[in-house]
């Protein structure tokens, strides 16, 4: 029979603590409603580059790796054929 997972043991510990704490007095701070702030005038970036500056470098790196793999496959095809 498999052992109980650590997760189930942790849940049992939380339940036991919850039972112990339920007998104690509830000392939670009162709930204060959050008032949303008015939207500030925010200008959107002119292009996607400002939001994702790393994308062009990543695409360049992916292209270089794909080209290298293609060259290696062509060379292997010629050598092994």
C-alpha cells in the first residue's frame, strides 16, 4: 500500500491548526473597501519594441541556431550519403 504524500500530510496539519485556531478569538482587521483610482492619462508606446525589447535579440539568436542546424544537416547528408 503506498504511503501518503507530503501534500496530504501538510493538509492534515493545516486542518488541525485550523481547529485549534477556531476556538481562539477572531482578531482580524476590519475589511476596508478599496476605492479604484481614476485612470491617469498614459500614452501607449509608439511600437511594440518599447514593450518587448528582448524579442528582436531572441529572434536573431533563434535564426542563427536554426541556420547552423540546417547547415549541419546538409553537411551530414553529403558526408553520409
